[in-house]
């Protein structure tokens, strides 16, 4: 083998290990989708079909129940937000964040993730980002099904409004799972936090204020100006997202 052949071989081998930024747009998309698929498989412990089946079963149950009601009592957009999005997304966010670290601890692979070459935070940031993306895609899927089967709703806006409180509760669960070193303890504490939040909100009449965790932008009080209610909505959503990011930061 002469020098020219050696250089060609080295050039060929170097192309096999290109960095992500050196790839063309098509390959970047392929790599991103493959990373998303593998991370989702880890998050759902390769049982994503069971989670989808559970969500569809819940949706069909709500749909049949709603269909059997009189027309004037059926779900509207303000009811759909909590019944079909916030409630299942909260359960999913709590469960997945409980398993995010405890599952690695149970499989005794937690130390491996912290000794990976490069920044150890990249692994967890990617995992948390994938989890949040899965919650958002789930919200969009449920919102789309509700649009075609239950009521005329704003698909993207309703999905985003359902995702925001789930993101915060997921951050609470992740933080406590790290703090207590137990996913089960984190789930129990998060459930207590949610129940106490609802109790205090009901006791202090916070449901129609900007400070309510499960703020419903579609339930505008009659005595309040809609423009003021819209400003409160933005304040609530920005504050909730900011607090969720802060909790994820402390957890990491």
C-alpha cells in the first residue's frame, strides 16, 4: 500500500466518525430521530405500546361517557383541558420522572452514566428533554383526537396549556427523586404536594387567579375583563415554566 492509498483509507475512516455538526441536514434528522427513539425506549422501558393503549383506553372511556350525556352537558374546551389533558399528563409525568433515575439505580447502571466520556450532564439533559418532548407529543395527540371526536378546540394551544403544569409536576417529581434517592418516595411527596395545592387553592379561592397551578385560560370569569384574564394566563404560564426549569436545574 502506497502513501496515496493510505491517505484515502484514512479519509474514508474519518468520514465514518463525523461530528453531528459536520453531517448534512438529512443525516442530522436521521441521527436525531434515532436518538429520540432510543431515549424513548429507555424511558418507557420498551413498553411504550402499553402506555399508548392505556391512554387510548382512557380517552375512549371519556368519549363514551360524554357521548351518552345530553348535548348541553357534554364536554367543552374548558372541560377537555383538565379531563383529557392535564389529568393523564400529570400521571404520566409523575410516573416517568419517578423511573428516570430510580430505574438506572435498580439496574445498577447509574454509575456508568456518570462516568461517560464528556460532560455527564449531556446524558441527563438529553433524557429530560426527550421526556418533555414525549409529554408534549402526547398532549398534541390527545388534543387532536379530541378535536375530531368531541369538540371544536384549538389543538396546539390546548396541548400547550395541558403540557405546562405537567412539566412543572415532572420537575417536582424529578427533584424529590434525587433528593430522597427513591422514585416511590418522590411520587408520594409529589402526590401530597398536588393535593395540598388543590386544597389551598380551594380554601383561598385561587382557582380564578393567576396563582392557580391548573389555571384554565378558557374558563373566563364573568366579572373579569378577558384582556386581564389573558395577561394573567401569560404570567401563569411563564411562571410555571420558569419554576419547572428551575426544579430540573436543581435536580441535575
